[in-house]
């Protein structure tokens, strides 16, 4: 008996998509792209700011419907003694990430400076800022923090530079979106839904088997011997959501890459038709026979139809006599999920919204830095941390404008 492979989507998308589907189970918009803001209304960008800790992250979906991590964070501490070496070290550190746009390195993975052989800049492609500009910024920040001792100076320097670099990256992303030059990996997509129906009429009118595609066969860990397929829905493989209304547990939402269907397994002794529902961990044998299934379509089809009717009537039993409802057929709704590439205007709005959110959150830090200090610090440490935030504000306004605690857009 064949066992379907685990084909669930990644947890980030599952959570966001399931929450949206659960909230709109009765009024799910079909046939039109869902605005990104509507789909991710609950998933605002994340912002963390404390002495020694910084992170800004957002949600981006790619053409596969998966979340691409977009974040900038304090993930290094500059260990050098001269900020003039910062830019080269920073570019080399970024080379260990997956993109020049946002940092993809885990906290504490590598201190600065580093020396990586080869042309790191060439591997990265065009960075969001020039090393020369980064060096000028680094020298301003370094000189402004010289009131700190060596270890505190290096950590505070890395914190302030991470915040400034995040703004540089966001500016770069907005500019690339406006010019239509966004890297493919960073092009955002939105979603649309299409109704999928139980195609009983097509099933009864069928006169031949379908040969399953590699994608359809990929639901099985071992697909050797799987030769034919009999679909029962209008679609069989893709990106799907199942919505099931249950009186006991409420609205149940599940995501899957495959829909229920029958598959015919052939070996030397005979054939078996299996009902496969990848939302379960098992398959159910609908019927079997000797010889080649290829010449017995009517026999296989009759067995499949009888099995399907027994499930629709809730009369299907397992070998041990226990009543089972393999697919709750007739009680559930399936929707195909399509990924729609955002237009250039929508892409610009997407990254401008991220930048706007970043500015708003940082404005709160500058307006009341005492609210963003580490828990229960000493009075001396509090004073130094507030001074560091003051340097951060001054340098931010020097390079990006703004006054009276309000940042430039």
C-alpha cells in the first residue's frame, strides 16, 4: 500500500493563508487578485529595538506561494579598530547571505572584520550602496561614539550601522521597484482563488485512464508501479485550500499540493485502484483484479464508482469493520490558489509601505528612547544607552533628513 508523502506548505504561509481563509470562509473572493494589504492585514512588519539588538522584517510571497525572508538585523559586532575597514568587511559578510537586499545571516554567525578570498562584490551583484558611501557613514558614526569604551563602542557602532543600513536597503528596494529592476527573488506576489468542484459528471463520462504527470505522482514516496489516474475533481495538482465546516470544531482549513484522486497500481500479478487523499496519512484500496488494468477500464471504473458512492453515503468501512469517512466528500470545499505577480505600481507601494512602517517605528524610538532600553539597567548604563540612541537619531537625520523627532519619508 502506497503512503502519500508529506506535501504541506511551509509554516509561515500556512499560518497566514489559513488565517485569511478561516476569516473569509463564507465570503471568499473568487476570480480576482486579493490586495496584499487585505491578505496580510494581520502580518505587520516586525520591529525590535533594544541596546545590542535590532531587527526589522516583513512578509514577502514569491511565485511559489512561499514566504521569502525579508529582514535586516544586527547579526555581527565590528571587531576592528578603524571604521575605514568597515565597508569592505561588510560587503564580504553580506556575500555569505543570499541577497544584497536584506541580510540573511544568523545572529553571532561571524564577527567583523572578515577576509574572504575572491571578488565578493562580483558574486553579490550590484550592492544597494557603494563601499565608499558606507565608509563615509561608518566614520561619522564611529567618531560620534568615541565617548564609549572599546567593547561598548564596537557594539554600539554595529547597532547604529545596522539601523542606517536597513534604511539604505529599503531606499534601494523602492528605487529598484520604481525602475522595474527588482531582482526576481524579491518580486512580490499576491493571491487569487478559483473554485474547484467535485466532477462526478466527468467521472461517469470518462472512457479511458489518464496517465499521471510527474507532479501528480509526486504525492507518493514510492511511485513505481503507479500507471494510471482517475481524477474526481476538476483539478488534481497545484496549490489548493480545503475548507471544511464542522459543527464541533468550527471552520477547518488545510493546504495541500494535491487533490483526492484514484491511482491504479500495476505489478506482475495484477492491479489495484487506490483512493489517495494527501490530507490523510494513508490510502484506501477501492478495488483490485488480475491481469493488466490497461485493458479493463470498465472493470476498474465500476469498482472506483462503487467506492466513491460508498464514501458519499458515509458507508465505507475499513477491513476491521470500523466506519470511516476518508474524505468527508460533499461536506468540504476546495479552492485553487493562484499567485499573481504585482504590477510595478503595486511593487512600489509594497516597498514604500515597508519603508513607511520602518520610519514610524524608528520615530517612536527617537521620541521616547527610555522605553526601548534593556530591562532593569543601572543608571549609568541607561544614560549611555540613551546617548547611543541620540547618536543614532543625529546620524539618521544627517543622512536621511528629518527634524523634531519626525523622520523624512
